[in-house]
C-alpha cells in the first residue's frame, strides 16, 4: 500500500509544507513543496484564516493519508512561540476538519529520522532531504525543506 504524507513546519509568516508519497516498496517521492506566506501587515485572525484556507486546499488537492506536524519544542522568544502555537493550532484543526490522521514529531526526532543524528545542522538536514527524495537541488524556502523532513520522519513510522 502506498501513502501520501503532508509534512508541515508551522509558522505565522511562513508555514512550510512538503508532500511526499511512500510506495509499496518503501521508496519516497516528492509530490510538492512550498510555503504558505502571510503578510505581517494583516491582523492575526486574517493571517490564521489564510493559513487554514490554503492548507485545506492542499489537503483537498493531494488527499494525504497523514498530516505530520513539527512540535514546538523550545523557543527563546515568548511572542514568537505564541504565534507559532496559534499557527500549529490552525494546522491541527485543518487536518482534523478534513478528517486526516495527524502525528507530531519533535525537532530531535525529525533530525534523527532524516540524518541519523539528532544534533544535525539545518544544512545537513536539507542536504539529506535532497538526497532521500532524489531532488536536483535543496528545496527552497527553508521552511519547505523542513516540512519535507517532517514528512520523511513520518514515513519512517508507517
């Protein structure tokens, strides 16, 4: 059985998404990636609405079997943590409303799944994402590469 997995790296300015397919043999293929951007001049409720609507469109388009989200593990800036937490809430709600199974992983779990090293640098993770998915270049923006890493991590648990 093959699976389609939507990986999410939540944020309020940029929410990265990466969609992969794991086939019957366990091979991984990249279907799409990018980021959902919101304008900092917009009010928070409007930004969250944009995120929810755009994410629901991706879910309807690709019909993932699973949505995998990076957990907010640690943040030095409380304001940033609150905004990312709100974005995570919208991501979880969008998946739930679209009746898609959800799982969550810590940054450590994601790094270990992709690079076999929990302290891997962002660059190391991005290079492994490129390699594991057979891409010609490292996915841009960084949020999209991170989201693909989340999806790869989820694929390891299926």
